[in-house]
C-alpha cells in the first residue's frame, strides 16, 4: 500500500490569488466559529456546540478538491466543512438560532447541518454513523454509473467504532468511490488517541483493508489540498476508496461544557503556534504574496459576511408550532 | 452524625455518591465507559472518581459501545460487578445487540446456568435542545424486553439508592437518568442508602384523579397537581420508578379510589410504555373507571432542536392541568 509519512509543501511556490482564496475560506470559518462561541454565551445558540477552530485547513483543503456534484458526509463538528462546501454562513447561523430559514429549518441545530443543493448529508451526531451512509451513497453512484465521489469526514474517535471497520471493508470489497477523511485531532472528547487505539498509525488500518491511504499535516492547507486532489483523482479515476488522515488539533474545548482536564495548556499553546491561519499568513508574507493591507481587506470582507449572517438569523422567524410533526413522513402533493 | 441529618445535594452528586459507595463496599465493582475517567464523565457524574479509585476501577473505553457493553456482560459472567455507563440512550442503540441479544437472554438460553449481574447506566430524555440524536426517551422501549430490569430514578433518594440495589440484583439492570434532572438540588438524608427497585410510589396523595408518570415528568405532574389543588382538584401522583417489572398493583389500587387515570410519558405514544399501562388498566380496573384513560406523551416526531418546537414535543405542565380539569369536570 502506498502509505506515506506526513508530507508538507512548505517550500513550494503558490499562486497568489488561489492562496488568498484559501486564506479567505479559513478566515471565514475561524471568525464564524468565534462568533458562534460568543452567541452561545448570549444563549442565542443552544444545545451542543462543537467548534473546529484549529482544524480549518482540513475542511478547506479537502473541499477544494471536490466537484459540485460530489457528496459530503460530516460529523457534528461540521460548520467548517459546511462553509467550505458552500453552504451560506447565513443559512448555518439561522439553523443554530433554530429559525426556519436555517438550512435544516431549525430542526437540526449546530450538530445537524444539511443541504441538498451542495449534497451535504449532515451533520451526524452519532460517532461513526456517517461512514456507512457514505458507503451507500457511493454504492448508488456506482449502480447508476455516475462518476461522483462521496467525501466522508470523521474524527479519530470514530475509528474505534465497528461502523468504521464495517464501512472500510465494504468500500474496499465493493470497489466504491468513497473518500474517507479522518480529522485526527488526537482526542475524542477527553480520550487521547493512544488511550483508544492499540495501533495509532491510522493509515495502517486502511492498509489492512487494501485501501490506498496517506497521512498529511492537517495544519497546512496547501499540503491538505494537494493530498486531497491527488486522492480524489484516484477515487474518481479508479472507482476505489481512499483514506486520508489529516493530523490536526482542536484549539477549543470539545464542546461548550468541557473543562479540559485531560490535556495541558502548554500542549494547546504549542499547537496554536502551528495554527493553519498563522502558518499560511506567515508563509505568504515571507514569499511576498500577502500584504498587511490585503489581510485587513480579507478580514473586513469576512466580518461583513458574519455580520450579515447574524442579522439574517436574528431576523429569521420561528416555524409555527402547528407544523411540529411535519417532515416525519414525506409530504406528497 | 445524627440520624436525621440532612445534606444539600444535586441529583448528579447523589449518583456519584452511589457509585462511590458501591466501589468502596464491593471490590468486584468497577465503572466502565466513554470518558468516565479523565474527562470526568460526559455529564460530570463520575468527576473525581478516577483520582480516588484509580484507572483499574474507573476505566475509560474507546468509542465502542457494543464492545465495552459486551465486555461488561462478560465481566459480569466472570464474577465481577461492572457498572457500564453509556453516555445517552441514543448511543445505547449501538450496544442494543449486546443488551438485548446477550444480557437479556443469557440466563434463559443457558437454562439457568449463567446469570448476568450487570448494571448499565445511561442518560435519557429531552429538554436541553440536543435534537434528534441525543434527546429521546427509549426506556419504555427497553421495558419491552424480558430478562432486563428498567429503572427510572426521579428523586434524589432514588438517584442515591437505586444503584446499590441494582448491583445486588443477580440480573441485568438498566438505569435511566434524565438529563434535565442532573442539576436538580435538594435535601437528602446524610445516611441515605439502598432503596427497593420494584415498587411504584405515591408522591402526592389525592382523590380525584391518578396521574401515572416517571422520570423528569414526575416534577411536571407534581407542579400541575399543586396548581390543580388551588382549583379544588386533588390529584394523586404516582411515580412508577421502575418500568420493568411494572408495579401495576399500585396504580390499580389508586384508580380504585380516584376512578380516573391520566398517564404522562415523555416517550412516544404509539406502542410506548403508556400504551402498556393503559392496557393494564383496561385489564385490571376497567369497571372502576368513571372516564376514559387519557395520555399525554411525547409528540410523534424526532426531537426538534428549536426550543419552542422541543417544548411542544414534550409533555408540559399546562397540558396536564387542562387535561386533568377536563377529565374531572366532564364526568362522574
Ligand atoms: C455513538 C456515540 N458515542 C458517543 C458519543 C458522544 N461523543 C460525541 S463526540 C465524541 C468524541 C468523538 O471524537 P472524534 O471522533 O475524535 O471527533 P472530534 O470530536 O475530535 O472531532 C463523543 C464520545 C456520540 N456522539 N456517539
Ligand atoms: Mg478527535
């Protein structure tokens, strides 16, 4: 199997415009998440809220590699994936407010972002439950002769579930075009990877199912993007699954109720220095591809978008209670 | 410590004290589940226990509900007394095979050779805007299964006292702790201990109507009863405490004096525990009734996230009050 050690493109020259686009996408996610945390303390957003701050490069790099017709399955930590995939910040924000203008009509909330236009199949909050879904979506494509890719995001914690192993086996056995993307942030809630896995080299697990695989530095958006493009090409061309491990880190608590007893502040600080946004900004500045003014302009553009999203959510409406039992069965008419 | 000394305690602390007592009293007892140790428990129930009892008895597991629940069953068969913690009832579905096909059947399949002295604790219920994969009330569904016992502690006494009795039971016992009760605070006897796990209890006596309920709905029923008392309607509130075995004698006796019954259940109406209770009333107290039995249940919808919809999907005090009034005044 072509399991590679984490590679990085830090030396390579990059296209200025494209680099700005990637930075813009990551900033959108970062500021969106920061605003969400703020709105949570104001009790505008309720329920469980899981932020992906620190993991932006994975969402952005991977979604860059996908075509509009491809499908995406994600977890409850999915705002970044959803934004990078092209769901509007307004629709996601309104969803977290519980308003009917939200992408899931306020029925799902933060953990259940869905969108048919971008083929975004959740927002799944049972750990591991998205993987078999992705296998089925790919199976349908295969049966109907479509050359689409189904991209499935999941955390390192999901690797311990039976559904991970069942899905890997089925995808390999049936030769299905599933792009498995493990967002390995080293923890499942408070359980460190080495406390959950007898073998922590996750690529070897894919290899044991005869699935092509590689691991990349998930803090470097250019590296993730390059690896994802290569992987998606293989999946589309060969009609075979691929497993990409993105080594990343969440800077914030697991959810809003986590006192973080299981890791040290020093560890978090160490990772923050390698944050995907600071890393890219530093490199672009060094290569003369980004000025302070340009960065400020990007920030302002993002700030406006977030402001609009919040206004959209604030102005949204509550679904009438009489509609409570809608969408339990399909409405035919 | 005087005999009647009271302490101020939360439901969460009461459960924690119960686990601590069990770990101290019986060296075969250990706690097994996701994030019970270093994280302190997903709802902070087991916080501090790892430090006190060590990693051999407070065991963090990987995310593998079927695997560690099955391991709990095996350890119980092997002479230990495991307490398996599953974060929420929704995730217990990943362990349903082990619970239903193994824990519940082993004694019978083996012709009485192998009993499974296992306790599984999990949270249940809505009210926290956690939407459709974290809020359901499936305890009534587990009550369908012969071979297991299903407990629904609502009060501090039961949160503190049911665990030990469950551990003493030779067979698998499931304990459902309602998410919205964890922060409930009140007075408890400092020396509170084990309680029975097979009898319903009358939490408020009354003569006009029997309200049969359990779990977090108990407090909604009690609140409604208080309001109704102000209007001259005396409601008897029955806390089932256990859904299997179901103590029908207590509610049938109550109905024999009130002649009316209202069931309040956060679970869904169709095929739920409320339907079973209703059927038992038909079988055992039909001629006592002055009015049809009524039910207030969870709406037949996966739990919505938005607060106003979630509230509308769950039994509420107002509905209990209106229904009770209608039932008492319409007839008899
Ligand atoms: C089947 C199941 N068990 C437990 C949980 C509770 N839970 C939610 S997130 C989580 C950790 C998952 O970790 P990982 O897969 O690494 O994703 P991350 O949160 O790190 O992004 C747990 C245990 C759940 N949602 N589903
Ligand atoms: Mg993780």
